[in-house]
């Protein structure tokens, strides 16, 4: 992994503002736990209403926090007047997400002018406190230049 | 697409029961709208707390209902005493999920003894009533034989 | 699938020229068998030196012709003064590629100014003449504007 | 990454034998350059007949050696009387494969009884001798138990 230099010194505030506008993060109880150049971590504690049919975290929750962790990891390296959208991602579910906490660690693999590629590891904290890699995501993001994140999007 | 014959005549009830145990579906307000052999559809009306930072449906919601639609499409063709888990999926976000309803239509591409492959189209119903393809998923599922769906999983 | 209108009437000649510059296509004996707006087909007859360890077509050959079929399907809809590069693809191998001919049919799902998404089906023609879907690819392509295909690239 | 213990002490010979039966590896001039428990590397020198339309290595060559590097990395950990097949893979092309040598380094992420997941990095050695990450693959493999690799497959 390279070391990345952010182009906008206020990258962390920019990520926090955008995260706060993601309604879904409030709904599922997710929190931003790390913001560094090229790296963002999001965690969510277990609740029964986040489950799939066997009571584990639903793959959709895993995918949701992984997608945001990767997207914001890329976004830390974007210029100020820009916005980020996910183009596509692929996720391998490596082990059941059976535990009390889910943690997605997104890291930039390549940061280009138009496209960025991130990798995200998702860990589940078991009831006994040990952690286990439960998913890996490989993701492509696109930079929307000249469209600040809080001026893009749906009215209301 | 082939025509598929279910091995378990009670496949629809089995899908409905399993869906009802997915806590996340209640949380986001998703509904099962079609169950046929090799095909399942799930829809979710827009709410602000399902949004990403621009107010559109979050890709995680798209991924969540697409993953369940594909998983249950595969599950309609499984034997009675079995369970389904997602191995991996890849999703392309083709257009912003900007509208009042999201609808994921999952279809089986290949149904094998151990592995199944599904394709899922996600449509967004715009505010003017028109529909638009906003995502496509390609997904791999695994059959857990001899483990009925309601006897697998997390205690409590 | 939508019906697509090419922006450059000489799209087929442009695809043929580019294909002829792909050294790998000559090496493996691949032929362009269909070129239509938003659709390209490539076929390759079986040879022992295209095999994996069990004597079937190697997944790399499947991936190679599928990648070019999808890439050129997208390219049929590009403007004249442009070039195409694959950003990423995902391929599911649905059945052993065991037969005398492999045929990749690439189709555009979405054609955007910067990014295109294609889906490719690969069929294997068995020794008894029947055909079978053996792979499906979902692929993202990028348009390089202002860089004609024959003026991009490696010297020599 | 975990450290992996092979179940079959003759894993390296098993990989070499299987590789030698992959006709495509001879055709493109690929060589096995590392075999360790859970890790395999394959390299291929540049030739004009491995190129895409701009003269770089074709993504299909990148995909071919990456697929085999990941598949054999998984296979080092399989029991003696087994065979390996790729279920699916996803590859991101991060930079043009423009150089004199391509090197795919496959590593096991998860080794399960039925399914394994590998990650493969592909590096291109530029003409000036420097190396650059040009692709990353995330791949799912399946173990065929009770079917030794040299007794599976196509007659003749």
C-alpha cells in the first residue's frame, strides 16, 4: 500500500458531513470510527433488526458499511469541489457474520483522476471478543468533479 | 432462461417464512412481491432514512434487496431440508437510484447441487411513474444440505 | 435491452481494425463473427494448446474472448475519435468449457459518456453439436475521448 | 494473511504436474516461478502476440495467469486426491499492462472444505526495470474431492 497525500486538508470534515447525510447509517446505527488519507473505518453494533434469516448480520448490512467505508476512503483523496459515487463492487462473504459488532476497513488501492479502486475488509467481533475476517470487497468509485457533495442530488 | 421445476412444492411458504426471519427486511420496509420457481421479487418504498449522501437510495439498500431477491430465487429450487447462503456477489450501479420505489427482480441462471448462480435486476420507479434499470447483480449461492433454514444459526 | 444507435457509421470497420491489432486473437485463433450496434460476437475453435489441466478450454481463454466481445460491443457505440479500455470484469464459470467451439456474445447494458457496462454470455458447442451456456461476464469499460484507437499505446 | 499448512506434502509436485497439463501456459510462454503453501506465482514475458489493440498485454493474458496463480495457490492446500476448478473471479485493471514482463502473485485468503477464496496481484515490469501493480483479482475456487487432477476431464 502506498502512502497517500490528501489534496484537500479538510478531507476529514468533508467525510463526516457526507456520512451524516447518509440516512441509512443512522437507521442501522453505524458510526465512523477512523478517517485517514486513503483509509476509512465504519462500525455497527449487532441488533436483531439487522439480521438475515439465521440471526447473523445480513450480507446487505455488510455490503452497506463496506460500500461506504470504501467510498469514503477514496473520497479522502478527492479535491474539495467534488463528489463520489460507487460504480460497482464485488464482495466475497468469507465466514458467517455471527457476532456483536461488524467493522469495515476501507483502503484505497488506486486513486486516479476519474476512477478509484478500493479494497475493504469486514471483520466481525465474536461474542467472546475475538475478531474474524468475514468479508472482502473490491470496489470501483468515480469522481464527480465540480460538484460538491452537499450540492448534488435529490431535492428534499 | 430455462424453465425451472421446484423440488419442494412448498417452496413459496419456505421463502416467506425465511424472509419473515430477516430482521433487516422489516427495518427497511421491504416486501416480497413475487415468488415463482427460480424467480423472486422484493420491493422497498423510498424513505429518507434509506438514503446515501445525495438523498437517493443508498447502494447498500440496493445491494440488500438484490442479495435477498437472488438468494430466495435460488432457494425456490432447493430441496426441503436445506438452507441458502450467499458466497459472493458483484453489483454494477448503472444509474442513480433516484425515485419513490426500488424493485429487485432475482432470477436463477444456473441451479447446481452445491452452487447456484443468479442474476438480479434492480429498477427504480421515478417520481413520474416511469421505471429505470439502476443496478445489475451477478451472484453465487451455496446450498447447505440437511440444514433446514429455521434450524440454522444464531441463538436468540 | 434497448436498441442502440451508433454515433459513428463506420463502427464495424473500426472494430475490425482494432481486433486485427490484438495479437492475442491471432495467437488463439479467435474470429469476429458478429458486429452490430451494441453487440459483438467472437468465436474460437478448440485446440489442445488452449486448455486447462483437464483438457477443457482454460478459463483464461473464456475470459479473453469474453473481455474482447464486451469491449468491442461497447466500442460500437463510441464516437469516432475514441478508444476503449476495460476497467474491470467479473465472470462466473457456469459449466466446464468442454467442447469443440467457444462463442462469446457481448451486449451493452448501459452506454454512458465515460463508462459503459456490458454483459457477455459464453457458450460452448459440445462435440455432439449442442450448445451450452458456460460463462457469464459483467464488465465495466471506459471511453478515452480524443484518442483514436490506432494512435494509443505501446511503441513498436 | 494466515500461515497455511499443506495437507499433502507433495503439493508442489502436484501443482507443477497440473500446470504442465495446461496447454495455454505453453502457448503464451508462462512459467511457474514460486510455489509455497497458499501462494503461487506465474510470470510471462512480453510478446507481440499477447497484445491488445494498443500493444500492451491483453487483459485476457492478465486474467489467464492471474486465474491460474490463484487456482494453484488454493490447490497447494488441497488434499492429495482432489482437483480444483474456478467458480468465478473479478479483476480490476488498475494500470495499462505496458512492459516487458507480467507477474501474477496468487495468495489464499480463505481455504475451506468446499470453497476457497484467493486474491491475486498482477505486476508489470516496465521497460526501465521498475514494477507496477496493474491488476487485482478476487477469486472463488471449488474443491472436487475424490477426483485426482490427472484423472478429471476431457478424453484425448
